[in-house]
């Protein structure tokens, strides 16, 4: 039986690269994106596998529900939550409709797609979920000199990291793997469609991001960071998280007590 992968945001950049890799490995595909003509072109370019195209806008309730239905009803071997928007700007300047779009695409859609897919994967005894976040997920402590400000975007990616880690623990020993890849700046259309010119900024290729994610899975990493040479840095972050979590008590900390 053919293996089946569903990839969101599959019409360009990291999503297209994931779809290309899985097609090369013989997976049948469900490719999801907003641009129907690009989805059709991808299917035409890959006659060696079965490619189903789904034009859906994951910033909308209807789009999320349609793709979640596929995740629940199809025997997925792989789900890649890659679709994204940036909307880099300070929270006070971010229009409400753009904030809603960003949260829907990077928080609500991945959450509901994972929820829809993971039950079937557990029943079948295997499957892989890959979320695409970014190193901005770890940028929260940065000071005011770090620009551009992007509170909603950073928070959305941090959600993906924490949810991936927690879900990976929930499905431990079930045969299901859950992984999040956190690249830095990547050479895709992602920033140009936001009107940002990063031509002079060093950027990683989408191919290297996908290679890092797939190799990270092989290494047993729940969080991969393709641009971080010293993985111990991330291990230290995770250890500090757990140390802070374990350091709580029911007593009010001394520093908060009145003198």
C-alpha cells in the first residue's frame, strides 16, 4: 500500500520542498494551498505518484474544517503543518483582521489538523507530524533593540514548539512521531509577499530546512534547528524550562512578599 502525506502551504518554499521530498520517496500526496494553479502545476509535474490538490484558505473556518476532515478521514502517514503568514509589526499596529489570520493559520489550523490526524495515526500504530515554526519562537526575551517587533508571530511559533513537545510526550510509545522544525531566515517567497526585501540578508535554503527536519527526526529530536550548530544550546533551554517548572511551590516567593 502506498504511503500518504498531506502538506499544507505546499505551493512554494518549505512546503513545496517537503512535498517534493515525499514524492521522490514514493509517497502519494495531498497538497494544500491557496493558489489552485500552483497546486495543479505541482500535480502535473509529478505523474509518478498520486497527487490530490486541495485549494483551501487556512485562515478561514471553512478552510480549516475542510482540511481537518481530510486529516481525520484519510490514512495519513505524514502530516506537515507548514502554511504560514508573517504580518511583522508591533501589536498596537497590527490590524485585527491580520492578527486573526495569523493566529488561525499558525495556531488554530495546526492544532485542529493535529487533533484530527493523531487519533487515526495512533490506531494504525504509526505516523509522523511535522510542524514548521522558527527560531523566532525563542526570541521572546529579546530587548527593545531587536527589530522588527512581532509579538503575535513570535507567540504563535512558541505555541507550535510547546504543543509539539507536549504532544510528543502524549503519544510516546504509540509509534507516532511529532516534530517541529525551527529555521532562521529562509530564502523563500515568505518575506517578499509581505513587502520585505531581504535580498542582502544571508538566508538558508528551503532544501536545507527540510533536510534538517528529516535528519532531526532520524536523530530522535522533537525540536530541530537546522541553523544551530551546537544543539546543546537548545538542550539547555529545555532543561531550564523544566527546572523553572519544577521549582514552583504553593508558597509565595520571598521577592514578592511585603517588606
